[in-house]
C-alpha cells in the first residue's frame, strides 16, 4: 500500500531503538521523541539518577547504567538490549562530553585521552556491537552518529572536542559505504549551539579563558549564527526521527547540520 507524504514523515511504529547517553539533554529528547512516535526504546547512561528521572517519566523506556568509554559496559548494554528489545532497528549514538577548554599546550594529556575515549572510542564500541543486529533488521535500519558543528568547522581552544567530532563524520561516511549494500543507512547529525546547562558550561569556560564575561561570550556565540538563536534539543530529536522515517529512505552518508547556520566558531 502506498503511503501518503505525511505518513512517510513519521517513523514506523514499533521500531526498536537504542539511544546511548540518553538520560538527559539531546539524548533524552531523542528517546522521548521515539517513544512518542510508538517506538520501543532502550537508553543507557553513566548517570543513574538521570536514568531514574527518565524512567519515572516514561516507565516503558528500559535502561542500563554504563560508561560508554568502557567496552565491557557496552557489552552489558547489548545484553540488556537483546533481553528487552529482542533486536535493534535504530542506534542513535549520542555519547559525548565537552572535554577541556584551553590552548593546546595547556591541555592535560589525561583530559585529551578521556575526550577521545568518550567521544570516539565509544562510538566504535557501539557500532561494533550494533551493526550485526541492524543487518538482521527488516525495518530499514538506521545508525545515527551525534557529531557537532565542530565536526565541520575549526574550534579554537576546543581541539580535543573538535578532533573527535570530525572523526565521527569520517566514521559515519565510511560506515555508510560499508553498510549500504546490506540496507543499513548511516548519517550524522551536527548540532549547533544547543540551549541548556552543558552549553552554559562551555560558554563559561571559554569566557574565563578569553578573560571576558559569560554574557559577552554568549553574545559572541549568537553573532556567529545566521538566525541569531540557539537550537533546542527538540530540534535535534526531530531530525533524528525524520532520518529514521520512510521519507528519508534514500538519505545516507550525510552530515546534516541543525544549527541555524553557524558561519564560524
């Protein structure tokens, strides 16, 4: 039966979805969006308290406590996914930390290594375990990597973060080529300046490094955005749902910015 254009814009009901780092921020918005669209959702996060808050709001969302940078923890997540979902149709690989802010010569090696471990190694661990399940899916399986506008632009004083976000785009494009013949679509979402506590922390750290006020640094961020406004977590969730809908069935290998058109960082 042919679907209407409106119907094609909605993900198919019953999708089995795993959202990493999904207990708060962008991840929680994505998890809520898929649940509201009729998906079965499993979320993992390092923050047990945040998982408890999500579970209180959506008891039907199943959860795992895990440090995504630890491969054994990721293995446990997939044991849980097999038990709760019985397979996988969508992986939204959302794990990421802000990392240190500072001149490259001042960045501690331990901070560099932790940023690489969380922002890059974890994405490999999740893809490594998810891909066999996605190949077995009959529901137009999708893998979404959460990169950043810092994955297409240079970002002074944020080299560890930017380096990992560029790497995720390369990983996504390589997997799109590799998995396309098996019908698995792979895309990256590149959020811009997202309203919320995490962005407030980044702005505060950059303001301190630059010797200006947080308000002045916030205005500097807004001047770099063509629309002169930050995006919301719901904006990102809407793009994730679109990419997993029938309307996006021929979209793969793309790094899609949701950023109000950030011109430079």
